[in-house]
C-alpha cells in the first residue's frame, strides 16, 4: 500500500506541475546586431564670400545674388557684382563607407553698421556625403548660399555664421 500511495502522490505532483506551466509555450530566436561607428568631426576650411554687390539705379525687388555649392555665381542685371567669390568649405571625418547627413539652416546676415538691418541667406547644402573606403582623411564638402536684395536694401557689410551639423 505504501508503494501505491507513493506512486499516486508522484502522479499528482507531475499533473500539478504540467497544469501550472504554460499551456502553449513557444520559443523564437532573433539576431542581435550593433554597428559601432567612429565619432564624426567637422572642420571649417573656407568662408563663403559673395564679393561686393552694388545696387543698381531705379526701383527693383527680388534680385537674387548667390553662389551654388558647385561654385556657380549668379548676379542679376539690376546689380553690379565684383570681387572674388567663394563657397564655404568643410571637411567631415568618421567611419569609412558610411553616409553622413549635413544640416545647415539658413543664415541671418547682420549689417555691421546697423544691426537692425538683416538679410537671410538661403543655404545650398549637399544634404549628405559618403565617406569613402580609401585612406582619405574624410571628405571635403561645399556650401553655397543666396540672398535676395531690393533697391531699398541698406548699404554696409553683412555678416553671419553657419551652423553646420553632421550626423550618421
């Protein structure tokens, strides 16, 4: 009798253990990935310069002066543009073979003789650049920009600062 009681108690223990566990258990395997990248650095190489711009005579508005990031300069007939022009240039370094996003919002240019006078420069940015797999120390990239003038634009030297951000 003692053996039968032990067998019955063992059977009850097994049934209780099965009933306490999940009725429909399933297992799934997933992969875990992690990409480690070098920190990005961005370095200024050259300032953007739109040269000297002389307003023409008569009333006009919407005269756009600019330089594309490819270095193409535009100056409408209502203005006389002289002097050297240049795109802004930067260098970005990071992990080879990756794509880097470039963010450069428009720039407020302030008249250095009268800080109430401003111009907005719309930035021409490449948006992204690819870091090569070669041994190059990063990639240089240009930024252009354009301003809109009218016959009532105050004379003076206008200056502003780029806010360039790079990220993966």
